[in-house]
C-alpha cells in the first residue's frame, strides 16, 4: 500500500499515529512543549471518524487514572505530557505496571527540575528507566530521534504494551516534538471490535460472560507470599524484554576508534558531530539507543572491548552515562558530555568534548 | 547539496511561515527537509527564528549552530546571527530598522528592502514572500514551480486564493535584491 507523504511536527506525528493505529482513547492535559499532540487530535476530530475518544482532563493525575480505567477494560489508551506533568503521573504508572496494564505514555521532555524551562532536555532518563514511581517495576522505554519515529513508535508501543501487558513510554524531547520533518504515514488500522478485544485481551475487565471467572484488575495483594510471586512474574517479564526487545542502531561504527552513545535529539546532533570529526580524520561512530529500557548492554560491552573510548552525549548532567559505564565495566574510558537546563549542545561542542575528554584524556 | 538556513526576525513578520513554505517546497521537490523553530516565550512579541535545512541527503541533525545562509529581519537577529554564518556563506537582510549593518568580510552580503517595498505596494501580508524571493534569487535551492506546490500544501485551503499574490511577491523579491558585498 502506497504511503502518503506529510510534513509534520513530532508532536503532531504522535497524534496522527494514535488515530491511524486504532487508538481508543487519549486523555491529557496541555503543557509546552507537547501541546500540539492534543491540538492535532482536536483539529482532526477522530471521534467523528474512528470513534476514538479525546478528552482534556482537569489534570495529569486525572489523565493517567483515566488511562488506567481504559486499559483495565482492554482498550488501547494513551496520554502525553512533558516533564512536570509526567512527575504527577508517577503513581498511575506504577499502578499500571503493578496491575499489568498496557498503555502508552509520551513524555516530551523539557528542562527541570521543578517547573524548569520549556526548552528541550533529556534529564528524565532516570525517572523513565529507573522507576520514577515506587516498587520494582520497569516500563518499556522507546527514544525516537525523528518525526518518523515519533509516528512509528506509537504502533510499536501498542504491540509491546499488549504483548507484555506493560506500560510503554515514548521518551522524546522538546526538539523532536517541535521539529517538522518529512513523514510517511500508512493506512488506518481500525480500532478493535468488541470480539477482537475479548480475543486479544482476554484478561480485560469488560463484562463477564457466564463461562469464565471474574477478571480482576488490581495491583494490591496483602498476602506477601502471593505478592512476591507476582513480583517474580513481573521480573521474568522484564528479563524477557531484555532478552528479546532491545533496539539500537549503529552508525559509522565499522572502523570507529571512538563511540558516541546517545539517544533522541542528542543522537541527531552526534551524527553531525561525526561528520565534522571525520572531516578532521577522527574515526568516530554512534551507538544510538532506541530502547532505553531494555538497555543494549551487550552492544556497549562489545564496543568497550574494541574502541579507545566512549562519550555519552545527553542533555542532562549525566544519567544514561551510568548505564553505559555499568555495561562497559571499565574496559575503556567512558565520559559524559551534555548541556542541560534547556540548552541544546551544538555538534561542534560535542566534537570538542570528545577531543578534550577522550582523545586527549 | 545541503543548505542550512536560519531565518530570524520579530514575531509576526512571518518568519516561521516563510520557513515552512521553504521546507514544504523542498519536500515537494523530493529533497530532505527539516524545520526547527524557536518556541515559547520568545515567540510572543519578541524575536522569532527558525532553522531550515534542505538537502539531497538524509539530514543528520535538525539542530545546528552554523549556517550557510542567514536571513535577517531585525537588528537583534543580526547581532545574534551574523557570527553564525559559515565563512563563504550568505547573509541576506532587510535594512529596515537596521542601524548597525553587517561588517564581516568573509561572507557574501545582500540586502532586500522588503518592508519598504511591501508597504509601497500595499503587500504587507506577503512581506515574507518578498524576502523569500530575494533569497531564491541569491540561492535557488528550490525552483519556482515547487514554491507554488509548497504554498498549496502548506497554506490552508481558505487561503489558496492568496497564492497568486504570494508568487507575485516572490518575483518582486527577486528583482529588488541588492548586492552589498561579494567575495
């Protein structure tokens, strides 16, 4: 089927993908730099075409709990926000994980802490991959680096969310949310019918037929022995994700002596830094993380045996770099570079950091 | 070919939409494109800028800090972006309100009196297209045919009746651009 070409902002691509991927409901509350997600949905009015619900809730706390309700009924439901709003959703996220509910949550990250700034940042890495909410849980975390990936990862997100009955986060940033690039969109996938929903989500609490027991959606079990078993089950799921669902991309790595490790907009900036570096004869490549959890530990370990050093490039004071160091196990130097608080590093600064911190090191 | 452009001026001058039309036109011509706006408080009454990249290859980073061309529409933007033009690159500016003109001797400098011309012809609404025309005269990164296609694609249908006036403005820009300094 022919694909249609559009020119869209990353945020609009998320909304377009929601409609085209058969999403049943979007619940959100506006916040810069991701307000175009709901704006685009309100312009497109999918409730008139696919029947998708779009609702502006009174707060982020409310949005995430509407998501919990929809997900419990087996619906494809999602929300989006930016950093301060995502902080408000943390309780809902751990409940979704505990109750094993599929859902899609988009974080278009801005600078923090607190209300911070509305400019792009990648300082929510820890929050996304190390918990954020309480308890031993993981979200599957995807890091788009283009408008096309903002679109594609909505489809992939549903797949993973329902396969593992687990919340999926798309961790983007203000730059990828606001940039406009070419986007190829595919045909509409219809929303699930009631029959399809009962077949695809047999655990859902959507009306009990006579021939089965009640489906109960909860994260509560006061019997600690049972709660431990439940935790074992969750952990087995996370280990399976680590085994089967790691995604990454390597760029110019074949002959590389140095490696940038980056995701999202920093990965784009690093690609430009590679061009500048190679013009100067520096053999540098990029390991671009696509999933942040599961983290591509094996790939980092392999590179750490071959290269002279790695530079973790992220718009934070140094978060992802910790996971790179853990996987590299001191086999090569691993340093961090990044501007933060809403400042975006330039390709020249990234290359300079590589020369200063690793090559001269 | 890769052309990295910054367009900067006041909010309300049509900086972002000029960038959008340029990006759409590039996309229609089967180029790779990106459009990265400044967003947030600086758009509300203050300065606005957008970086546009048009390329025959996959675009590595939409976020850049040095440009092949700077299109400058006020003094503040000139102060901020004159130094970001790559040596040998192009600086195009509207002299209206610019009291400290550009001074670099390692770049090509052009000016387009678009504000003046737009008010003279009563074309204030398509001021930005006069500037775009001037740019395309200096650097024909997209052809005219595709500017029309870009306008069709980027303007909402209710504004399609404005397309002929927009194209006329592009022509006007092409004829009034002046060379200030050439390498």
